[in-house]
């Protein structure tokens, strides 16, 4: 554990934060109080809380979304206009025969229509699920099959390249709605145009009362074995989105806020849409992919006050050096937060020195739905630490045994992160996998699978993951899914996939492959296998490196020992080899 015990960054001076005293806030906090602030006659519809509440309070003219196009165009959507557009989308779903609980999937880059579709689906009572647009056809098909997608909102290019060829494998998919790119309509068989569909609808819609436990969101998380898991969340989760956006992101009404996460991942929904809109913020939405100069320009020119980004981006800033940031003036920026991977101490100190603000790390998971371990603006920061538990969240470190959990009580002793249940944004099931869901809970705690230590001051320090999920540039990659596609190549006999450290991405996917008879290892063959994986999985998920081996280490029961592959790759202790089939 790279703990920095000597450096302490004292809490930020300047504007009074929403939470001025962490301990007092924890002591006085209750989820019921937050729910009472948001709920209206038992209605916790996410769209009502994120949009209608502000319109009813006379803030309808406040800009909800400021969209920045690749071509330097700009579209601004007020809360009043967002209300009308999401009403139209909700009416459109009704016209298509979509009922409450039906699944609406989105596969798109950061286009305005994606945000309208998400909020309109929630307003209607459909369950919304957004997919990473860089996925290849197979990951898309797997997730849409699990979710029984009834509607898909996408673009013509993505539909033709990734969905049209698999549509016959998606029997539940009844409607494909195409968002326009460059304002161009695409007439493709079996699809409808988003703009024309909405134009035919009324901009009035009576949002039905939505109790807290009503299904709302379906987020996919990749495990180390088996197919991806569909974690289902409910409308009441917005209570946690709102509380953490106020307390941790420190958002205030009308403030300009930028979350750089892709909407195809949970962060891009929880804190790229729902949390900030529930606080009445103005969202910056950038169509373009990462470009450091463009990012710096956006923070400067759009007067971003709160910036939520990933360690990968911060490492890119560090790589480019202080000279890249020096021409820019971030006069409005007052708070910087990070999510997606552990944030090392060097990154925190770098942003403090060269951006003028320390990056505040936050830890949470797809399953938790919202931030669990955080660094408040009003807290002293220990660079490299995860921070402390969010108010309303009880964190323990524990070790499992046949007798149940043994809670760690001593400081600096390793244990698995365990979260006392329940909390508003806790996932309510893995779709169609109730037994798998139940195994996540022991003695009234959700077991996160991440290992940490807690110091004498109550700060938590990340150690590692108890499973093999790979985090690359903030994306969660399940080894089994990659291995399965690799095995489809005629040359591949076995495949084992791990994450290896990378200065920029956090981890890169590396595959260890044994070949079938008749095939010889070569760089050309490696390129061919990589190409196969990219065509099926997408470049973000496919392995960057391939290493050929005669035999992969296996357990006596036949499972490939990814742990051992990783230990040998990184020169780490190999640990217990008693289950190894043929120790070497």
C-alpha cells in the first residue's frame, strides 16, 4: 500500500462548502431527511426530481445541459425545455407500446438525444440501460439479451456496424430509434427517426407516482467468470445521487459542472446525469473524445466550477507536464474530484501544485450505485487515501470464514470492504441471477470484493481487488468475456487474461495464449488474434498485448490461475500453489 503518512493537504479555503464539518454532518445525517426533501407524496421518479422540481421552483430558464459538438457547435437546453423533450420521449414510448418495466437501451456517444432518452425513459417508468459505444457486437448482444431490450436508441453508424448483424439474435428488440448525427436523417429498414418520432408527440405528460423501490436503471458489471451481471437499481437511488452530489461534489444550484465519464458506464449516469441535475447544476457534455488541450479549454472557457474526472485523465495531464496547463486559467474551478481507479498520492500532489486544487478521490462500485468512501471538500486529504465513509454509510473491514464475518478492529490491518445494508442506491438484484446476488451479502453486509486498510485516523487505503476484474481507463473488463472470444479463433487452444499496470490507463488487458497443434507463435499471428478480438469486443476491451505459452497454469479442477499469471508477470510472490495442477 502506497500510503503517504507525511504529507497532509489541509481542507480547502475559499467558498463555504455545502458540508463544512464532516463529523457533524455524519452525526446529524439521515437518509430519511434527504428523502423527505425530495419525495413528493411518495413519488421518487428520477425525472421529476432531476427536472420538474426545478421548473416548479421557478428555475426553468436555468441551463440544464450545455452540449459541445466536435465541430465547435453548441446547444443549450434549459430545464423547461428538457422537461418538454423528456415528456415527448415518454409519450413516444407509450405510442410504441412500451410499458412500465420494459427495458430501453441506449448505444450512443454523448449526443443530446441520449440524455433526453435516459430521462424520458425514467419519466415513463421504463428501465433505462446505457451501453459503452466502443463495445463490439458480441458484448452488445450479450447485454441486450440479458436485459431483454425492447427499445434501442442508437445512431445509424452504430446500428449498421454493430447491431444490424446481430438483430436476429435479439428477439425481444421491437424498436430501434436512430439519433441524428450532423442533423442528418437515416432511412434504414426497421428503424424510426428520433426527431420525427418526438415531433409527433405532445410535450405534456403526466408522470405517474413512482415509489422508491420501482426499477429504474440496469447497469452491467463484468465479473471474472461467467457472463456480465446486470445490476438493477431503483428510482429511490436518486436520494443517494442527490446527497453525494451536494456533499461530496459540493454542487450548488446553477453551477457549471463537468463529469467526463462516458454515459455507457454507471458514473456517466449517476454523476453525469442524475446527481448533478437533481442539484440544479448546468451539465457540460462534450461530444469529442479525450484531447488534453480541448479539455483544458473547456474548463477555462465554460467556467467549470466542479470537475469530476478519472485518474487516467490526471495521469495524462501529468504525462503532458505542467507546460501544457500553464497557458490556461481556471478562474471558476473550485473543486476537483476523481473516480474509476485508485488515485495515487503523486496525482493528488500534482493537481494541487499545477491545477491549484487537490484531486479528491471517491470510491464506489456499479453495485453500490453511488459514492461510498469519499474525500469531502471540508476534509483534510491524505494523498493516496480513499478518504472516509460517506454520511449514512457504515463501512467495515472484514474477513470471511465459515462461521461468518470477522470484523477488523485494529488499525492498518487488511480486510475486505464491507458496507452495512441497506442504503438508497444499493442494487436490488443481478437480473435473473438471484442466487448470485445473495452471495454478495454476509451477516447484513454487502461484500465489495476490494481489500483495504484503515489507519488510526479513520482514513481508508486501497490495497487491491479480491477478484480479477480489470479496470482500464475507467472501464470494467471481465477476463472471462475476453477469453471466450479469444478461444473462438482457430489458433487458440487456451487463453488467460489479466490486467497489467499502465502509467496512463491504470491497467491494460494482456492475454496469455496456448496454441492449437499446427500453429506457430509469431507476431503476425498475434496481430491476427488481436484483430479478431477487436472486431468482436471493440478496441477498449480487446487485449493490447499477447504472450504465447506452451501451457497455462491451471488448478487441479481445470481453472486457469489468473492470479499466478499476474504474479509471474509482475514479479510478485506466487502464494499458495497447492491447487496448481503442475507446479513449476
